[in-house]
């Protein structure tokens, strides 16, 4: 503990006279006591600038339980789902309706079309006539429609025609003319456009083509028709007299059209 020096001093004041009652006042002595504090090494003067720094209060972290962790994960997933849903709804609400619903992603497209009553296949249109007439008259009817009797150029085309005719021919008496004939030269088969028949792409039935029509030896089998067979068989070409009346298949190129999207 710090030691201190103490000083005592006595001060005497002389008596003063009072005129009123001519009485003398007693002397008054005042004592002054000074106490000097002696600073020691353990006692330092107070410095207001050096204040004690308060230590931060230690926070106690709450213990994370499994239930709280699961609840936190569910909350995050729910928030993500709500945000995703809001973004989707916003995009859908602000998406402008297409000006051309059937258009593809490109600005324009070239495509092939067929008229009503015609069936498209491989870039061509086919018309299956139900009226019966001779080979020559059938070709004329096709010409009036801007087409001609069908010319078969591939196995795929033969498969397409055979599958379509199978459902249209209820019996073997229903036959369809095609554009193949040997009227120009006996035994030399040509298509209506003047091209010769490719034997690797011919679909003759058994014992075809014959030179004469059945028991009538006077009529040649100069024109070709397709007939339904008892089983699925692509070889269904038969030679017949061009005067026989049958149905016919007309063929023409598909129309080229363009579609534009804005």
C-alpha cells in the first residue's frame, strides 16, 4: 500500500474588536492538513486514456441436432422448388405465341404436297381409281388428272403399292393397270415414258408374262396389271389384253411448296 506524508499547520487569527458591544471575539485557529500521497512502484497515477479493454463475450453455439439438420435441408429444397416453379411460370407467361404453329424451327421449309384424294410416297402422288376401263382409256383418264399410269422404279415402291392394293382388292377379279406394255414391240416391255423395263426390278408372277391371253389365242397380253394373290407376295404382275377393263393407278410428282414462319 502506498505511504503518504501528512502535514499539519496551525493558523491563528488575531482577535477583532466589535464596536457594537465592545466585546472581544476569541481567537480562531484554522488548521490545514495536507496529506501527500507517496507514489510507490505499486501505485501509479490514474491514466484515463488507458482503460481496460472489455473481453468479447463468448457466444455459445446451439447444438445442431439431426432433426434440425433434416428440417434445414427440407427448407432449402422447398425454397429451390418454389424458385424453379416461379421461373417456369414467368417464362411461360412471357413467351409469345407462335405465329405459325406448324412451322419448324427454321425460317422457311420446302416440302412436298399432294392434292386431295392422292396418296404421297417417295416424292410422288398416287391415285387409285375405282372406275374400270381399258388400258388405253385408263391412261387417258390419268392424263386428264395431270398424271400417267404408274411407273415402278424400286422394290420399295412395289412394296408400297402391293400393301395398298391388298386392302382394296377384295377378290382376285379386282385388278389395277400399271404403265407397262409391249405394244411397240412384242416381247419388249417398255414403261409409258419410253424407258425399257429393268429385269432386276420386275415383279412378274409365275409363268408371266405370257404371249397369249388364256384360251383366246387371238388376243395378245400386251398390257400389265397388278392382281391380288393369296399370300403376301410382291410378284403380282400379270399380262392381259389391253382391251380388258380394270381399275388403274395414276402417278405424278408431288407439288413443291414453301412455308414461311415470321
